[in-house]
């Protein structure tokens, strides 16, 4: 059976001489595996539409265990992000997280939309990279069912000043109610408001806010620690991103 779908390429693996195996996130069928025959051959018609980060229209033959690509045309390649090593590393992290949190099920529209919005923001640099990364981490955690309690006030007493975020508890607390958590982050400089905003705003507006340097730092540390703590694991692509960052700081 021939099916048509749009999809975001989250991963590409070389198979044999010229074939590729793709992990593709689609709006209606969730995460699917697609075999792209001859995609690595020079001059292949499907070469650019099947590369990592490509959002493409695909015509697929549906087999028993996987799909085989018949035709593909790129809708958006996010080309500018491919020119900067840091943006590319961050985009690879975004894709690894999306692959982990999506499944072969329906109802992946929101996850796909968040992925596309994030790659677009990274590509067009519509906001600071640190802000895009942290907003994505919080929002993707919430979409996957791990929304933290971060409504700009202490979860225990409602106090709105002097707040901390506990990644282990996934909640905001005042100094008095903060449980013992060595990873707790003091939410200075508007970071508490930023967390609340990202978790509650319209999907198209998640990167539309500003933070000063101190607030950005706290927001960014809180978001990354929370995602890793909620998922109980790290990411190879995230380690790589941090490695390049520390290499370019000096
Ligand atoms: Zn409190």
C-alpha cells in the first residue's frame, strides 16, 4: 500500500553501499522507520529530502515491519542551522529527545510541531540559543507527561518571592519549603516567571520572551536538570553540545 505523509527526519543510518534507514516523526503515524534505497547514491532524487533535520513530503510503501521510500521532496531543510556547529549539535540533541519521547502511535502532532518550531528558531536565530534550548526542554517534558509544578509560586505555601526549583521534585518552592535537593536552582532574575510562561503560553510563542544574564543562567540550568531528572537519563548529543560549548568559550 502506498501512503503519503509529511515527516521530520530525526536520525539517518547508513545501510550498505547507498541505502539509508531513517527514523521519521510523522503527525499521524508517530515515529516510523523508513528504508530509503539508493538515497546515498550521487545525484539521488531523495538525497536532500532524507537527510537529518529535513522536513519532507514522503510517499511510502507500507510493509509488514517498515516503510520503504518511494518519493520524497523537502519542505524545509533548516539550511542555516547546518552552517553553525553549535546549532547543529543542539538540533541533534532536539532530535534525540524527540526520538526518545515519541512512539509509533497517533497523536504526535504537538511533539512534531514543537520540534519544527525549535529547529526553525535555531535555524533563523529568532532567540538566544540558550533560551531556545531551555524552553524546548521544559515544553517537551510537559508534552511527554512530565509537566513540572512551576507556576511562579511556592508549591507548598504560594509564596511568590525568593523561589527555588527542585529538579528531583519537579516543583518550585520557597526557601522554607525547599526539600533537600542538591540540584536545586535559585530562580533569580525572572527565571520563575519564565518557567511559568513557557509551560502555559501558546505553542507558537514559546521563544517569545527575554531574560537578563542571571535569569537566563538559572532558567537554563533548571530546565536541563529537570528534563534529565524526569527522564532518568542523559543524552550523548547533549554531552557533545556541552563539549563544543566549552571548547569555543576560550
Ligand atoms: Zn513555601
